[in-house]
């Protein structure tokens, strides 16, 4: 066995051979492998404790690794073997593990389709723009909390604090799924501190609702997409339903339209239902019933055209339908001088009016379809205002 030096490695002739090091103090198993075509690499050979299996692993190319550094690396590997480790086997297992990108592909195929279409779009955008460039190629077991914290800080530094929190939540969701699939035992997103978010709350006043309804009545007579958009907006205001729920409304889900009408939303079409499997039942008001009766009568007048179409609104909950509603909503809210009002604020306003009329947070939560009481707690201050008004009424009665 030769004394392995940089000079020896340089002049060693091409051969299919491994030269093991005889340098004093050199770790057992350290050697130089030379192939017939002249390729030269430092290698380390060993037997796995317990099984006796022989392994040989490449440390690195001679041109990139001076002999001293290669020998030091071999010593580290020898200590690992002496303690019962199998570095080559560990490397092979790591290479066989899925990357974060592969976990995402499975998540996108199996779990993502169960979410609302808008949520799917948001998740895909966050993966494409933020997560994939940073974590996509990493092995799923290699990602650490530090990696997730760094990603969160990078997005936060651009001023997008909410987006940073959303990305952190999606990373947590994907790794929670990886745990379910037994790809790793912990979630690296746990413990990553979220940015403080100031909850945006915008509730329409009675006067603002009057302006909005006046603009709706002006444009409903235009027919076509305006009639559809006006009906959608009015139903959202009268039911507190989400945009996707209104867009996807189906005639078979409306019970007893000519009596005490109820809108029955299957678990597959509501945000909470997809998580809990529960059906949402929403009693409809006289105003909502009037909108639906008019649409039903118009539909029956053209039964040949709509015979096999169960959608209350043409196109249903499609991207085209959502885009059309969004465009019309921008025009309507501007005309009503409500430029800072989002479509989702109609849902908040429904809740605020219900609480103002004395309904409890529990009832409001049921109307909105919340499966958790904490979701409705955001309206607690409104409930406090209603109760304060009630105590003032009692106070005036008592002290009159």
C-alpha cells in the first residue's frame, strides 16, 4: 500500500484499481480509486456493523479535494462507522427520499381539488412564486424551521406581511400532509412566528346599503350580465353567503321556494363543509325569495333553453362568471360611492346588521356557516354594542 499524496494521485497511471493509504494515522479504508480512463477519486471503504456488508463511497474528485482534506473526511466517516453508522446507506436513503416539490405534486393531485377554486388558485400562486424557488428542490426531511423562517422574513421584507403569513400557513399545510404520508415526523413551520395582522373591518351603514340597492335597481333593467350581477350582489347582501356560494347556487338546493324557503348548501360547496363534511342550511328572507322567484319564472318561460341547467346563474361558479361579477361590482360600488368596499364586505355587513337586531353570536355564526365559534368572535365587539344599547334602554326606563 502506498503513501497517498497529491503527487502520487497526479502521476498514478490509469488502471482499474484502488490504492489504500499506508500513511501513519490514516483512517482504515481511505484510498485512491483510479479507473481505466484515468478518472481519479478519493474513496472510503468499510463494513457495516451488525450486517458485515461491505460498502465503498466516493469522497470526492482528486482535482477538487487535496489529500489532506479527503483524509480528514475519511476520518469523520470512520468515526461514524465505528459508532454503528452506515454513511453510504444514509446517503442512498436521502437520495431516495422525495423532494418538497414531489410532495407538492402529490398534494396538488390528491388534496388541492377538494378546496374552493379561488383557494386552489391562491395556493398554486404561492407555491410558484414563493415556495418552489426556495424549498422545491430540497429533500422533505432536510427542510428546517430556519428555512421556513428565512422564507417568511424574505417575503415580509418586501412589505407583504399578510402574504408572508399565508405562505407560512401553506408550508405548514403541505408538511402536515407529508407527516400524514409518513414522509417525516415533524412540521418545520411549527414555531415560526407570524406577522401581526391588523384585521380589516368594513361594514356598510344603512344609508350606504340604500345607495347600493338604488344602483342595483338602475342597472338590473339593462338585462344580460347586468341582471345576473345585480341579482348576485343582492343575494350576497341578503344571505351573507360567500361569492363562490352565490355563483354556484343550484335550483335543486332551494327548498320550498313558494313557502318557507331554505337554501341547502352541500358540504362540497362551502368552505366549512369541505373541512367538516356538514351541510349548511340557510333560511331565506322575503327579499332573497323575491329575487329567486323572479329568476325561476324567467327560467320557466325559456324552459327549452334551460331544461338541463340546474345553475341559478348561467355559467355557475366558473372563472369567467367570477371575472364578470368582479368587473360589474367595481362599476356598481363606484357609482354608489363605495370604492373601499370589497365584495366580501357584504358578508361582514350581513353579520353586523344581524347583530344590531339583537341576534346572538351563536345564531350569526350559524347563518354564516361557521363551524367554529372563534371564527365568529371577530364580531364580538358589535354584539357588545348591541348589548350596551339594550342596557341604556333599560336604564332610561328605570330612571324615567
